[in-house]
C-alpha cells in the first residue's frame, strides 16, 4: 500500500490543478459599517530540499508539506508559503479573521504528524531552500493523522491579533508558512498536500477627528504659550469623519498642563464640556477622539485652554446721537440709528450682544473694547436695548439697559380692500409732506399730503392672502422721516348685505327681504349661494351685482355661504353670513309631557308655559278646548297657566299680546293626556315592614280589572270596583323603595297604557348622632354628654326607649320636626360605652334595636354656680365656687390652677368631688385648668374652663 500512496501524491504534484484559482476569490465589502472580505493572495511559493537553490512560485499543483517520495522513490522535503495583501486594511481595526485550509492528500493516515503554521519574513527574489524566509512567529502546531478527528484534517487558526499587529506595524503584506515539525519533517510517511488557504477579515474604520478648536465664539486650538480662553462650560469641538458612514460620538480628555497624571476623559454633551472643576486661571490641555460604537479612533493633537470663569464686571457704556437716552422723542420708526458701545475699561472684551423689546438680538465684534452697532426701531414711543459685553472666552458681563424715545414719524393707514384685481383705496394719515406706500415685492408709490392731514392712493391686489404693505413719510426735501409696515388681508369673497336679515335684528319667520351680493374680484358673472339645503346660483348684472329675494323660514339661526363665479367658472373664497329668525307665534310647553315616565292624566291639572321669542310682548291670550278666551299678563320669556285635560285630544290656542293692542299669529298645541291608571299609596310614603295600601284609579270609564306588578314581581290582577278603583295591600320587606307598574283593562279586553310609580320607603329604625365616637375618646367618667335620636318613621314613632351600658331603661318623647330628639347621658365608665335605643309607636310596637358604641376618655367635669363656663357673669371681688369630679375611677384629688397661679390640690369627698373657691381681682377672661390624680399617680385629661367676669 505504501508505494501506491507515494505514487499518488507524486502524480498530483506533477499535474496542474486548473481550478486552483477559485480557491483565492476575494469577497466584497459589506454594504455599510464593518467590511467583510477574503484578503487577496498575492502569491504562493513552495521550497524543495531536492532543489536547494530554487523556489517554485504560483505552481499549478496542490501545495506540498513535509517529505514526499517521487515516482522514482527519491524523497523531497517541502514547505509552502502564502503571501496575502494587507493594503486594504490600512487604518482599520480587525474584529474577526480566520486563516483556514484542508489537507488534500495524506501519505499515511495511520501515522501521527505535527503540522506547523508560522508567520515568516516575506518571500524574496533570492529565497530558496538554503535561504528560506525567517520564521518569526509560530502560530499553531496541529496534531493530525493518527488520533485526529479526521484524516485528511481541517487546519484553521484565528488571526485577529496577527492582522491588527501587522496593521500597527504598517505591514503591507503578511506571509505564512505551512511545514511539518522539524523533528518529523524528513519522515516520508508524514508528507501531505493541502488546499490553498483562505484568510478572511471583518474590519471597521475607526472614526477620525481633526481641527480641534473652541466655538461660540470661535477660538483656536491654543498652545502652551498662548492657550485659548475657555469658560467653565465651553464648546470644545472637532471635525469628525468615519469612512464607513457610522455615527460618531466624541469624547475629550482634559488635564492640568502641569499634572498629566490627572488626565480624565468625558463626553461632549450637546457640543459642551463641563470644565467647572478647574480653578479660574488654570491652563488645561485637551485632546479628543471619536467612537463609532465599535472602535475608538486616534487622539487628536493636544490643545491648550486657560479657564476664565469671570465675565466683564463693568456694564458697557451705550450712546447714540440720533437716539439719546431720555424721554425726548427723536429719530423715527424705520430710521436706522448708530449706537456706540464701550467696554468701560474692561480689558478683555471681544464683542457685545444686544436684545430689543421684541426679542430681536444681535452681536457685534469689539476692537480695543469698542464697537458700533446699527439698529432700526420698528415702533414709536419708549424703547430699550439690553447690551452686554462678552470676553474672549465667551463669558457674559453685566447688562446695560439703554432706554430712549422714538418719535412717531411713520404714517398710519387704513386700506379699504375692494378684493382681487379691483382698485382698493389706501388712506394715509399724518403731517409729513409726502407719503409713500409699497406692496412687498412691488415699487413704491408716493402721494403728496396737500391738506397736511392725510392722502389717499390706489392699490390693486393681484391675489388673495396676507400682503405686507410698507408705509413711509418724507419731508419736503424728500428725506425719509419714518417707515412701518402693516399686514393686509386680501379676500375675493363677495360682499353680502341685507337690511332685513342681519345681526342687528331678529327677523320673523315668514318675513320677506333681499340680499345684495357685490363682487370683490374682476369679471364676476354670478354667485353660488347656500342656506344649508343645497347650493343654488344666481346671475349677476353687468356691474357684477346680484339681488336675491328670500322669505325667512324656518325659525332659528341661519347660515348663508356665498361665492362669486368668474367668467371662466372659477369660484371665489366663501363669505360666511349669519342671522337669526324667530317664530312670531308663542311657544306652548308642558314639563310633565317631556318626561320619560309620563305623570299627566285626564282630569289631573296640567301646567302649561306660554312664552315668546319676541321680547316686547306684554302677555298672552289663550283658549282651552274651544272655551272662553283667557288673558294673562307676563314677560316674553314665559308665564304659567293651568288646565285640566279630558280624555282624548285637548287643544290650547294662544297668541302673544303686542304693544298697541296687536296680537301675534296664533300657535296651536294639541296633546292627549296619558290614559294609564293613577297610582297612590297610603301612607305616603310607606314604611319598611309595614302594610302599604295601594290604590289604582282608572282614567278610562268602565274598567273591568287592573293588571299590576310590584318591585318587578309577577303580574297580578285585581277587579275594579264600580267607581273605577281597586286597592291591594303590600308589605315591603326586602327593598327600601316601592315600584309599581299598572294598567287598566276594559270590559272588552282593551288594555290602557302602563303607568310607572316609584317612591322611597321610610326606614323604621333609629339613627344616633353624637360627638361621641367609637374611634376616638370624648368626655370622661361622670361628664354629661348628648346624643340625638332620629327616625324616618314619623309620626308613627312617639317615643324612644334607650339604655346605657345595660342600665335602666330611659324613655324620651319623639320629636317629629326633622331635627330629632336630643338627650343628655352621663357615662358611668371610661373606655367603651354602649347605648341601645329603639323607637316605640303609639300602639306599643318597638323597632329593631340600634346599638351605638363610643369611647369615653378621662376628662373631668367642672361646674360653678357663680361663674358658669363661657357665660359673662359675676363681678370683680365676687367669690366663686368651683366643683370638679369624674374623669375616671379612683380619683383621690384634683389640682385647680387659676390663670398662672400655683396649683391648689383638693382631696375628693365621699361623692368623688372636690370644691375650691376663686375670687377674680379683675374683669375679663380667666382660665381655670383642672386635672385629677389617683392614689397610684395616674392623671386624668386636662380640663380647661374659661371664666368670663363682668367688669
């Protein structure tokens, strides 16, 4: 077998491989961002130990490695070299690269071999076996053949570090050598051929920055000897570029010039760098570089700045000959003035900035601390300019407010816009000798002011829209005195007018009047108009005017749109015209007829409201169902009359009474009252848990029965009595309201409409109201307090029965005035107290018990006969007796303190009370403070008692 393999490899070396060129195809760059390519192979070479002075370049054979015997049995030791072009990677960073190939043929796969990859010096003209390229760096030693995963084997190696190192060295090419390890290189069993290797690369161009400088204002990079001035926050900027078109962010490194170890890097945010951490006067070095979210580019050259945190301290001096400061009016609108700006001795002023009253601003550069700015006022009267100095670092100094007064020299004007293509009249006012006016983009027209008070001229506007018109005044010598501009709105919408239909008066429905349409553009032949019911057209006369006769109908606000029609059919802009039409007939209206649930009925009085849209009416006349005419006085906005309708149709005819005895046209209102049965309850309203008698009354004659349901329950039937009524009793137990729906049924089975009835039911329980609460403490042991009982079940409830903490029952009469019954209770314990109350009717029926829980504190009570609390009483020198008690169990004494005197301690008597005396020496308000103590030292709450002493 061995000779067969040896012969096969020798034959391959002797045979050209036509497809070898395909192994070195170069890939194309990616569309954007990273560039992915297979690097071009410039050449490949193999060396043969049997030809020690020769080299074989770009042979059309598989590249040989190791020792291979030829057909004659002679051994040849081979090494193969591959050179790749790196010029396309110049200035880039490689992020991914692989050099890979496959073994083509192996002499003996049962033998283990070590194939090495080396980076070598370039292959040169004198390269040979005896003068082979210097091996610079072994990149791998691959164990192949026996024991490897496959044979022939794959040979690959990551080349990112090698390519980036080559780029850094400036290498234009790189050469790789494949060989068998030196100790195995002459073993004829280990020879093999490989496929030409591929070297891939994915790389990125780092961004490049240039021209470092400062902006706003522009300043150069600076040198150590002449650093540029910089503010505490300044715009350090560079030009940036990226060959791949990637977005580039920029960061800067800064450090004090004499402390490079303090270098720190920071981003540039919105073209500004924070330099506030450097002291005023510090010289700071800085560099910038870019980042494209993949790679940082190289640093720019080093620039130098001097930190300047202080702006000019002295405000600038401002002066003007034409516009001196003060209240004397000079110059004029539109007259340019020159303002001299002076830094007032500040040495480092590079420019001045100004801002006027309307926010317009500007900047002028300074030379030796001085500058001249030009400013043209656009209005007359008081003006101001805010002016600041700026130093060379861009720091703003103090502000000078320069105030002056501009004379009113520009003319005033009104423009009577006739429309488009028609002569419009401009009237100019003022005392100048001559006026000028000019439509923006056109030429100026001048008119003399012969009367000294004004002049007129003509303007023809060519199109619609807002047009700026400049107004000027001149003296007799033709010198410009003032200028201003006005904006004129030009429209070709036709003019619409009417004596009868306008916003000044309300027209009456049925009234006839006319509209006049006048053109506001040339060549009008007609008009398109629309009252809201569709467009109609009317022809214009030879003068372009049209008159439309129209009768007002219906009442309400009416909106008319009108457009003129040109000779070619073109339509103008719209004129929107509105007016109001009122109905001369009175309005007749009933609230009961408007509700969703009808409450009216035959035989039940119904209130009707009569009103008019005419504001001069004095009253109304009306007839009901053809009866006698009735007269009522009242305002136009309405008066109420009452009628009692019958079954079927009912009709009211009404007229408004006008001044002078006239009447409006008549209005007729016809309706049918709701013929559902009437529903009532006794008592009304009923009460929860107590019988309610429901009465049904038919409004139709001769009912046989009624169908009804209660609270959404099933339909029930009750026979009708001879008088057309029926009653049933219902005891509500599961709802706080009562809802009834009922119809009446005639003998022939005809059923009336259904009526709905709804009422809230009264609750029979007792509610308790008090300042006592379950959630906080109030009062104290033995201290009286009040509670109020209230119930909806009145007048049936005649008294309340209650107990406190399970004690004896107490009875209090019920008060049915809506405010309830208030009783006084004296808690017999501190902490939780429980009051239970029930209402009792005259028949002795008791309601369900209501439990009221409340917390009692330790506040003692205090009383005085001579000086009741909060009441002006007694007199100076009158002795008062003050008794304290309660508060809590076990109190043995009370401390009494009058105003700011020392406390007086008084032991309690057998009833737990303590009394002391006090004689006021002065009138007015005195404060008594009382606190109780137990034998164990526990204190009650403090009781404050105001003594009001008559003077």
